[in-house]
């Protein structure tokens, strides 16, 4: 099972201006990429704040929401949604044993950090959108030391670039 982080960032490294902002500033090409890769994976992981900005389960995928307050998740009783507090290692082990093809780590910053710190991410897809926020929610906001190897770059449109990396094993 491939575990990958997928994010769109401003050119200065933020995933949003505020933690309740919708992802309405990203390009249609990035949204298409997100839909394709998450459908191929079949399973997505996100934090409760990110889920609140989407407000529903996305079609043809299972959404696993991290929350310590499951009762506060609106729409949490949908069959396509699971709410968990498992460690990333436990979740990845459980899904791999169930034969799931892939797991997309879909943010936000708290969940990207949780999975990056746990060392369970195999690949990273970063779309750099042509915008500067100056301040906001950073991609991680935690101290990390993770080496990457570039697999491919792809110009998604005239101004947005996809960087696709492999995570190198810890030395
Ligand atoms: N540009 C992009 O690609 C992209 C992608 C994703 C998100 N975003 C943006 O990121 C922002 C949200 O990011 P965020 O970092 O503020 O929040 P987040 O990571 O989406 O969610 C944080 C919540 O996750 C839960 N959580 C975190 N760690 C947990 C753990 N170990 N166990 C159980 N639950 C845990 C907690 O929920 P409870 O409070 O319910 O306990 C916490 O409040 C939004 O603006 C969103 O639009 C952007």
C-alpha cells in the first residue's frame, strides 16, 4: 500500500490563510489531480478542521477523519466516513492488512505533521500555486528532518507546478 501526502501550497509554503479557509484558491488542474490520485488510492485521511471545510464525504473514496471529539463531526454517520484516534502506524498497518491500494494524507497541517513525524509517508505530491499568503497555516509547522528524492515535476497549467517526491529512508 502506497502512503502519500498530497497538498497544494502557496509559493511561500502555506496551505491556507486560516484553519477554516476553503481550498477555493487552488487551480482546477490541481483539483483534478487530487481527485484522480485520491480515487486511485481509495482512502483519504484528514483532520476534523479540514473535513469541516469540505463538509461531506467525497464520492468514490473512504474518508478517515482524525478527531478526539467524534460527536462534533457533522456528517460523521455517513458510511463513507470513519473517525479515528489511532496512531498513524496502527492505521497504516490495519489498512495494509485489508489490502487497500493506497492512502492519501490530505491534511491539514496537524495531520500532515502527525503522519510525517510517524515516518509512514512513502511519497509527497506538492502543487505550488502562484500566490503568496505572507502568513497562514504552514504545510507542517513542526520541526522535521525528512530527505526527499525528486521523482517528477509537471507543469499543471501556465503557472502551477507539481513536485512529486519519494521519501528517503532515515539514515
Ligand atoms: N492546501 C491544501 O492542500 C490543504 C489541504 C488540507 C487542508 N488545508 C487547510 O488546512 C486547514 C486546516 O488545517 P489544521 O492543521 O488547522 O487542522 P487539521 O489538521 O485539518 O485538523 C486538526 C484536527 O484534527 C484532530 N487531530 C489532530 N491530531 C489528532 C490526533 N493525534 N488524534 C485525534 N485527532 C487529532 C483534532 O480534531 P478535534 O479538534 O475534532 O479533536 C484537530 O483539531 C484548513 O484551512 C484547510 O483548508 C489545505
